C-alpha cells in the first residue's frame, strides 16, 4: 500500500491506496469555515490548521503502517507554507518507516481523480478548472502531460470566489454562486471574454469587473447577478472548446478540478460530447476538490515506474506546474 498526503491549500487529507488501485482509507478535513469570514484562504491560518489536522488523521492510519511501500505527497503547486506541512510529514514517515518518497504534482492528481479504484486511461484531453487554474491538457500518462491552453489572468473557480466575495456571500464561492443562480434569471448580458479572438486561452478579469459594475448599479438582485455571471463564465469555456474542436476533436475528454463539480458546466460539456462524439469523463463529486485519494492514485503509477525522490530532493515547489512532467 501507499500512504498519500495532500496539503496544497486548505484541505488536510491522507489516504491509503493499494498497488491494485483500490482506495483503502481516505479522510479529509476541510478548512472552509475557518477561511469563510475572510472571503478566501489565509495561508498562515491554513498552515496552522494543517499542523493540527494532519496528525489527527495520521493516527487513524496506524493499522496500515507496517504494510506501506512508499509515502506519496503533494509537493507542487500550491501555497508554500501549506505544501511544507505535508512534505515534512512525508519525510518523517519515510525515515521512521524506511520506505521511499514520491513527490506528486497535485494538478496531475486532479487528472487521476478520474481513476480512483480504476485503471488509468491515456490519450485524453482534460479541462482542469479549479480555484487556481483553468487549463486544457493532453494526457498520456502522469509523466506525459502537455498544456495546450490556460488562463491569462483569473481562473474559472477564482472568478466564482471573487464574485461571491463582492456579493458578500462567503467562501468558497463556487457552490454558493451555483445555488444562488438557481433562484435567478440571466437578465444581465455580461460580456463573453475573448469572444472575437480565435486564440484558445481564457480570461476572467474583464467579466469579474463587469459584475462589479453591475453590483454598483444596485438595480439587480444577487440571484440575477449570480445567474447571469455563471452563464457568461461557462459560455466562455464552451466557446473556446468549440473553437478548439474545429481543429482537434478528442476521443476521450474529461473535466477535473474543484470547479468541475458545477452541474451546469457538466451539462453543457455533455452536450458537446454528443455533438462532437467523444467519450466524457468526470470524477465523483467527492473527489473533485483537493484530496489525498487522487495523490495516492498517481503515487501507485509512480511507484510501479520506480519514480522516487530522495529526502534532499523532495521540496515544496509552489509555482511549478508541468515543466518537470513534459
């Protein structure tokens, strides 16, 4: 078995995964309530909460420790102070149990959230949407991931968080905006970012500013603002995917990341799958946000390939994305 640790942002999580891909143990402690009053994650607070939560979860894994073959841990990208909480725990376990370390990129982890309790599928185009990232990737294994599009400013999930904050609704903004939008109508014609551009890239700063101006006008309800914003944010993604599919139509397509839990986004991409005849994948809702189960699933593949790192080599890389994986 492999023990995996995730602490890249505000979720403390540990999992145990067998070398046959089966999830044996998984627990996550969320910090959402602690950060909600600030409208976003406070790194120093997140680090202190990891320091409390991770050892508590680790105690529950004691029955599995003698069966472990390796320790996998998220070491990139993320918040430096929170990544280091997991990395230090991983190093301590590696030394005490005398087993190797595996450093996992948590963006790769999001892709492998598709394969928890399953075999991996290669030759896949992936839309990664989260609080920190909006990317289109081509995946042919954990060590063969190519980025073909990204956001030039805010991410899809980040824009939901910021709109929720502007509306005084708390954090995280994704589920709050999605629920509020159900009660409203898309009365406001917010601009679709980069609508006239043929480039495959994303941008949410302009849309976010348009929402800010609508709020200042004071003539729209929060429900209508949420509904109108969500429609424009998703339409932006769908338009860019359609432009991409004119030249590159995937055989397999997946949506991953915390924001992949958005039901409207899933439904719109499901329509694309029928139009362009590709097979659509997405993770179970419980594995959309950051979690150790997805890190352990990558760890299994890396273990099979002997892809370990030494105690000295294992460091936190807050801004590294895919450079070492291409």
